[in-house]
């Protein structure tokens, strides 16, 4: 498709379980971002990839969270030992050249609910 | 990192009335400013942006925003809203040449006939 695709759109899991969220960016976009949006708040930065490498992971809340982008396209956000506080909408965005245009193209998000 | 304040969480407005959504940010260093909109059941999409040049920027659907450096503000306005403008609006800021956006908490605009 033409836009950023995220799967699953909804995920319900139990506390302590492992979760993977997938992002397929716009073709040709080298920059990829993960944001987290909690209820009633704006998106908060988690991690930024330029190509295959994580250029900035300063927003990851703790070591239960990590993300990969092995071939410089699709990215997976992985959450271990989920907690109820991890419940949020996880947004993925991509861009072609973040330092010039500043425009990010967002997916519709993956809503994670931890019971 | 920038801090962004959207002063109104909910703005109800009648169709064809004007609307203003307020946004203030924390730092007066060189910044890029954005308004993103999220329509029901859709992802965030860029509405308009200020990178440099004229402090008044416009979108294709009638919104405008003015960058005020002295007041560190980037308020969004539309002189006459439509039902289809019902959405959540997010102000976002980045330091120039930085890839990280800081978002406000959002303002939900509900347009009623």
C-alpha cells in the first residue's frame, strides 16, 4: 500500500506476556520512528531508526522494550513481560529526510491492552 | 526536548463559526512547528508546518497558523468550520534539524450543525 501499515491494529494480552508490533513504512523512506500514545496524551517518542540502525533509542522506557529493523524497511517493536502500564496506542511513522521537511507519515497505530 | 502545551482539551463549535486552537512551546531557540490532525478512525496526518520564512502558514482546507517567536506560540485558526473538521488536533515542535517531535496533549474539536 501507499501508506504506513501497522499490524495488529488491536492486541489484547495478559500481564507478563511477550508482544510484537509490526510496522511497514512507506517504500523508500529511510527514517522510521516509534511513538507511544497513552490515553488523553499526545504521542511520545520511543525510538528512531535511520536505515537499519537505531540512531536514537532514548525514549524507550526500560529494557523490556526494544525494536529492530534488520533490513532497513519493516520494523518490529518488541515488549517483554508486559505490564498494565504498557497499555497504549503504539504509532509508527516514516519519513524520507527528517532534517529537511520535518514531516512524518504515521500509521493508524496498534492499540495494546494489557489485562 | 521541547515541551508543548495545548491549552484546550475540548473545543465544541457550531458549523460555520470560527475556531482557534492554542499552542505554546517551551523554548525560543530555532524550531520547526507543526499541526497534525487525526480524523476518527484514521492515523495522524500533517495539516500544516512552519520551517522558516513567512510566519503565517496555511493549509489547503482553510486552516492557518501563525508563528510568534516572542510568545513562543503557534495557534491554529479557521474562520468558518465544517462538520468534516471534527477531529483531534495536535501541535508538535522540534528543534530545527532535529528528527524528534514533541507533541502536545491534543485538542478535540467537535463541530455541530
